[in-house]
């Protein structure tokens, strides 16, 4: 893991939409989702390489479902334009997601 220097603010854009999948941490292994960022921080006692993200959980159609604050592995957070999302399949009803590029 390539940790983010403590004196540098994270590169997540306020208002940007990101996908939190398995690479973003254990909580996202079984349920990945999209988040529209309101704010983010690595300040305080945040572990190196991790980031606090505050924002709105989004549906696949982009509708806000709930406001959330989550701790995620920064290198596992992906901009929506960096992932290709396939519709839910009959296999557990989960979406298939593949990184683009």
C-alpha cells in the first residue's frame, strides 16, 4: 500500500462520484456501492493509507439513498469513470465491476 503523506490532503473531488469495492476495505467485500463525496479527510488519528469519506450513498441510477461517513483504503477508492459496471446477474444478484484502463 502506498500511504498518503499526512501533510497532503486527499485527491478526492468534492461532488465527485466514487465506487467503493473490495479493494476499499473489508466492509465493501460483500456490498460495494457508489458515493458522492461531500468531504474527505486524513487528519487526526486516521491510519496511514486510509481516508474518511463523508457523502451520499447512491443507487446504480445515481439517486441518493443515505448520508454516510466511512473509513476506506484510499488506493481502493475508484472514480466512477475508472470502472465499468455490468448489470446484476443471476449469480447472487450482485453486479460485476471491472476496472478500466
